[in-house]
């Protein structure tokens, strides 16, 4: 455990040193405040629209941003150490491969988690203080859910980045694959799902379709944050499938957790069999 | 308890045999030189002892335990060839990080850094370090936590002569305190005075192992005598020929001196004969050096052996 924490500590202090933590927090806070204040601009007015609308906009943005940041943060975790020549040395220390990877996961997770809490937390507090007649309880619940699911989504993509990082032997290749992962889950997956839905012309089992959303962590994330308010607005696009999903929020949370655990377990397994 | 024991170890890498039946051990308080051409299996041997790989066949024990066990690797210091560090961290930060990983006291960090001559540079980022400074930091890293087994791969690369002498002095001191040390180097004349035993590897097999006198005996290489005649060179040559009494010797003349190569067992009788003849004014004796022995054992492969992949 001590070794895990030593590795995590180095990652965390690295992200403080290279200003990643500060930069991500700043980006999150700016975006959240911007969306909160100008979210209603489309409706022809400036000012705080409503908590559900703000969270929905934030979640839509988070889907693009969080996976990208997580992948960038973590894609060189192992392959970078190897290219830098430190992996071999680390492995001669009383430190197992699992401990190294878990330490990295803890360090990167803390970086992203802290940035999320600070960035969106600041925005949440600012909204609560500056906007009059906002319902504090519903804002806090929605923000808490948003921040929690954002961290889980980030952890999932950090784990996916490790999956790449333990497999390849060159950093540029790892970067390319990480971007491919982002492209697939964020842009391609929903298109494929919609395309499949239309092309199948109803021959596919309609009960199966909603479950396919579970294959994409960003869809689960979106469902979690938007379906929570689904009473107020109709869902659009692929998300309408989610309305038919027979699992409640607990199931969605569980699915998001699985998206952290499974890639991480796979990465640990691959790393253990890697030749150094 | 031996620092490590390799018992008929073989290792295959992609079905290619890299080590074949290697039996070797290191006792505490001993410096073992591990020599061989590129690709001879030195790095593989070291990686096996460090527990980075497991041997395909044979028995291996390190510090009385299993290679790669955290309780074992805690007591091993390792300096890899071409050691690299995190460029954005300072020497002190890096050493503190590795000390924490090894469970060594962070208090020894500044002490070790000044011991390797990095006292002035410990707060500079290693990005700015020269090759020699990185090497010193690597050495300090290997010395963390007073290792009982120290493995150094080309430790003198990038070090100036003074730093090299310091390093060897330090290694002697550690050996006297009971550390077992493995030294891999291509600078054979440099390490010759400091090693207790040498192991010579070629193409994955252990060609010879032992201290220098026993390696000389195994190699059975001629001793070279440089003779200065008292008077006439021809008279000296006659004296040499009669003193060797028909044994094989190679005699060469040049600069009014005589160079004689004689088998080690005939050396003393030749010398006694020469002394008695009075034809000799001065002489010097050259034992085969580690380099000569190495070349002898590496053998016919010559250059082909030197170009092998690592």
C-alpha cells in the first residue's frame, strides 16, 4: 500500500508541477460559470436559466471534454516510463507491476477528481451565492450527482488509456490509439447505434436496443445526468432509448463503476504479462 | 548465505536460447566481474537475478530468497546501463522518491548525493545533468538503503578518471563491509585491479569463471619476458635456448633486446638458467592481462562476437 501511495504521490505532485491540475480546474470552473450565465442565451436572455438546463448543458460538454482530458492525462502512464528508461529501474524496486499501475491510477484519479471538485464546485458555490431564488437543495443534489458521475467517467477513461499504455511500446502510437478511443466512444458509437437502429427497420429486438447504451460510458453518464430531470424535457436522439431502460439510477451508477473496474482489471492483467 | 546462486540456468527468448546451463554464484564481500560481448547474455543474467524475468530452466536463489520477491529486491541495488531519470525533477526529489519506494530512510538522500559528488547539483532538474552526472545519480540510487547485493552495468561510462577512481574506492569499501558486487564492463584494464573473480560469457554460455591466477592457468597463455642483454644479443639468445632445454619458446629480437614467450610452467627454469649464464642485464615479466584472457576465451569469433545485438 505504501508503494502504491508513493507512486500516486509522485503523479499528483507532477500534475501540480506542470499546472495540469490548475489548468483543468480553471477550464471546468470557467465552462460551468459560462454555461450557467449564458445558458439561456438561445432563449434570448442572459442569466441563470434553470438547474436542469444548466446540468444538461454541462453534461453535454463533459462528454467531449472529460474523456479527452482523462486520456491525455493517462495515455503515457506506462509507455512513457518505458521510453524514459525508468520502467526497468522501477521494476527492480520492491514494487509489483500491479502496485505501479494502481499507484498511477490513484494519482491520475486524484488529479482529475480534485480538478473536477474544485472546478465545478467553485461554479456550484458561485451559482448558489449569486443567483437569487435558486433552490439550493436541488442544485446541490444535481451538482453532486454531476461531479460524482464526471469523476467516474474520468476514471473509466483513465483506465481505458492504461489499456493502451501497457500494450504499445511507443508514445505516439499510444497517443493515436487514445484519440481513437475518444473518437469511437464520443462520436462514432451513437452514430453507429442510430444507423443500426434505422437500418434494422425494427427487426432488432426492441428490448435489446436500450442495453446497447450500456456499452458506452459516455451514454451512461449522459443518461445519469439528464434522465434525472426527464420529467421536464423529452429526450432526444439515442438517449430516447434510455427512457426504455429497465434499470434505475442505481443500475446506471453501477454500470459506470463497471466501466472503471473492468478496463482497469484488463490493464492490470495485460501489464502483468508484458515483457520488460 | 550467498548473494545469488545460479544453478544450471537456461533462458529462452522467442525460442532463441540466450543462456545455456549457467552456474554461477556470488558470495558476500566479493566483487565479480561479468564480461562478454554484446548479446552474450550479461543483461539477461542480471535481469534474471533482479527477478524481471524467470528462467526457462534451472534453479535460482537470490539473497536466500526468490528473485523478484519484494523482501529480496529491497536489499538489491541496481545501476542499469544508460540510466535515465524524470527530467522535470531535481536530483534530490528523484532520490527521495526512490528512497520511499525502497523503504529507505529519506535522511540518507543528501548524504548519498554528496558522496557521489552531486552536492552542488542536487537541487537542479536532471534535465540539465550531463551524462556523468546522471550516472552518479544512478549510482546514488543503487546505494539507497545499504544494499547487500549491488549490480552495476557499465558504471564508469561518462565518468572522468578521478570520479572513476572514487567509484572503485567506494566499491572496495562496500565489499569490505560485506556487500556482494557484480560489475559489468567493457573497460577491462580499468576493472582488472578491483575484481576478485571474473566470469566470461560467450553466446549465452559461461566460458570461464575464477580469479585471475586461476583464469591464467585455465587459459594456459604464455608469459612474456622482456630481456636486456648484458653484452651481446646473440649470446643472450644462446643462453635462452640452452636454458629452455628444448621446450617450445618464441624468441624475437628487436632494439637490441629479446622478447621471449614461455609457457608458465617453464618460466622459473628459464629464469634460473638465464641468471646462471650471466648474459642478462635486466628483465621484465608480463603476465597475460584480463584483456588477453578475455580475448583468449572469446576466441575465434573475434569481431563477429563484438557486433551482436544487445
